[in-house]
C-alpha cells in the first residue's frame, strides 16, 4: 500500500517519490558534467542549451525550465555579472576569462531535480576562482544543516556566515525552495538569516539549496528581457545548487551522478 503524503505546509515525499527524484537528480548531474566539458572560448550559450535539452530527452526526462512561466529555454546560462536566469542566445559567445553559471532542471516520472554550477571559461582571474570556490563551499555549509530537528533558518545562517566571513555577499532577492512534483514548493529557503527559526526539518522533506554570491553588493536588478538578473554594481556573481533530501541519517544530495 502506498504511504500517504503528509501535508504540513512542507510536503513529505514518499520513498517512491524520493527514488524518482534521485533519478531526476542523476540526470541533472550528468548533464551539468557534460556542459562543464563543453564550456570553452568560442562556444555560444545557445549551443549549451541544445546539449542540455537533448540530454534530458535521451534519458527519458523533460527539461523543467522550458515554458515555465514563459521561460524560452531549457538552460539558464548567466555570464559574469549575471546572477541567474540568463537566456541562452546564439550571439552570446564565451570568451577566455569569463565565468558562466549553468542552472538546469528536469522532470522524471513527474518529479523534479534541480542543480547549478559555475564554470570558468579557460583561465580566469584569482578573484573569479576564489568566488567560485567560496560559493561552492557555502553550498556545502548549507547542506550540512539539512538534518532532522534542525530549523529551516539554520541553512541560510550557515551559508551567510561563511560567505560574509570570506568577504563576499549573499543575494537576498532570490532564494532556494522546496521541490518535488512542482519545481517551486513550500518553503522558500533563504541563503541568509538568523539560526534557530522556521519549521523543524523532518525526513522526507526535499529542498533545492542555491547560494548566489556576489563580489560586491548583494543588490540585484533585472534586465529588459524580464528574466536576466544582474548584480546592481556590475560585480561578478557565482551560483551553485543541489537538490537535497532530509533523511533520518542526515542530508542526502540527490543531484549527484
């Protein structure tokens, strides 16, 4: 008999749902790995989008982003000062020294996986490299808090404390989220805040954690395309994301190969 879903604001996933989300996460992971290898000077962001869409279909999945609230592509490809939601474009060519954030999701058997990486294009500056390292490490700090009986705000507090301790800033206007049959479920998962607040974490909850970290101010703006988010001061930004389940034994990252 299939277990009933417990609805307590945050949806508790069944074992069957978690298994499908693990497969969705695996597809996200292997696609992001392929995109990392494809990132080179001279490649366009539209070419990366083609890879992302084709890999989803080849593995029995559907890209989550394409058509979502009108978004026109399967991949978000955000360069340098772009924080998130950069639209792939055949005229957007990668150049040596750029950094590019690749955000990608798929639906597999009705369940979602969502992940992001930031990748150097050829040789990048020491500052860009450190920004990427700090952002990726900050994601790990957040994941470590995804444990039963921790509070939701413990995640964001850990991310913010680490990032600001390294001299960077955490974006406030865009946050992580619950995920399952819908890409965005309750709750919002900020990458900042005071520890010890919000709902208790329970096994079966699943969150997309995604610190967005800027070299300068945390303030952002949206370009005229209505999608692309940029740093207000033009400074570099990096973005890493994993889909993470709460289990009795602690966090399980679903977006791993």
